């Protein structure tokens, strides 16, 4: 399905990014992994994907806070595999606090990792895509690209920003066989979500079980967390020729959350 394509997936050592990287590998693409974590664990993931799916899997340790490292990640995919045909901007962090108590360095880091890193990676990847006359950019946004929740000012601002960046770049490359879309998941039970449960409980003065039931799944009409596999399948679909007319879209995969 994606045989012969090479994909960079940022933040793919965990959660949604890892699920998308695995879906690409299963579809036959070579994958450049990226993300933080224990070197031995990451090597296990890399070698495991390579063996299971008989594709090439590389790893870039680029820190999404550092523009020169982001550019080196994209160029590294081009030099290792021959091209970077698919770019998934997925790396992201979260911090939950009322805005008047929101740490300035957390604001700066969230805007840098969740929004500005996508600017740098797209900027680095587009010349190669234009030269080949084919490309796919997928930005992992959030339901918070479409609606807000209290205490998540930086995250909601960054994710609304990603939706705007997606539309703008889609228009710029619309005639060059390059599509640019965002996927907007509802709650997925990944390490990022697990980590914000205690802070949300504290900010709202409720228990952690109540955060899951009454805060996270309260707005998700299916009353189920979104599965990582659902997001991987959509990312693979967006990379196929049958999705060539889908561009500039922010596609909710949120169990009905933003339908309300
Ligand atoms: P996660 O914490 O499981 O994974 C985040 C990934 O980003 C990890 O691989 C981590 O190493 C990487 N990362 C973090 N900081 C980095 C940095 N400075 N440089 C390089 N890599 C870095 O989180 P997740 O839930 O899988 O989230 C992935 C994306 O999906 C994020 O953009 C998040 O906002 C978005 N999202 C998640 C949910 C959810 O419910 N989990 C919902 C909507 C959107």
C-alpha cells in the first residue's frame, strides 16, 4: 500500500506516534522514528518494527525544541532512505493549570513543541516533496484544535494554531500533489493523558477516577477512549491516492465530542 514511501513521524517512541509509525510500517513504508526516551528501549522498538514488517526503520533523536535538530531529522530521512515523502507532526506535551498560575516556561515549551516544531519540519520537508511531485503532511492536532477546555491555555492555543498552519500550507502546495491535513483525536489513553490525570484532579478538586469519567469521557459521547489503531488507519488512508482530494482538513476522531 505504501511500499516505496518513506515517512518521518515525530514523537513516535510512545503513544499515538508509535501507533502511526507501526501502521505505516505495516503498510510497507520505511519509517524514521523520533522522540525522547531510554536509548535501549528505543532501539528495541526500532529493531522490532524492522523485523516484524520487513521495512527499514531508522531513529532520529532530534529535540522538537531545536530548529536545527528538526531540520537534521528531515534531511537524515532523505539521506538514509532517499526521500521524506510523508511527514507526521505528532510530538506533543501538555500542562494543566489556571492561566494566572501557568508557568511561563511551560507555555513556551508547549508552543514550541506542539506548534513551532511543525513549522520547522514542514519547512525542511517541502522542497523534497515538491521536487518529487508528491507528498503528505499530517499534523496530529486534537479536539482542542476545534474547541477549548479550561486550564489548558497553551495546549488549546497551540492546537488551534496547528489547524491554521494546516490550512495555510495546504493552500500553498495544493497544485503539487502534496496534501496537508490534521487529525483531531479526542481522548486516547496514552502516557500523555495518564500524566495529566493527577493535575486535572488537583485543579478541579476531584478524584482521578472522576477525572476519567466526569471530565475526559464526559464530553466523548461514545464513552470510550479513542484507540491508537483508529488513528494509524486514518493516517495510512490519508497517504493513499484515494485521499488525494482531502487537503486543508482538520478531521475529528473524537467519539462525537465536537459534534455537540
Ligand atoms: P505521548 O506522551 O505518549 O507521546 C508523545 C511523544 O512526543 C513521545 O514520543 C515523546 O518522546 C515525544 N516528545 C515529547 N517532547 C519531545 C521533544 N521535545 N522532542 C521530541 N519528541 C518529543 O503522547 P500522545 O498522547 O501519544 O500524544 C501524541 C500527540 O497526540 C500529541 O501531539 C498530543 O497533543 C496529541 N493528542 C493526544 C491525545 C490523547 O488523548 N492522548 C488527544 C488529542 C491529541
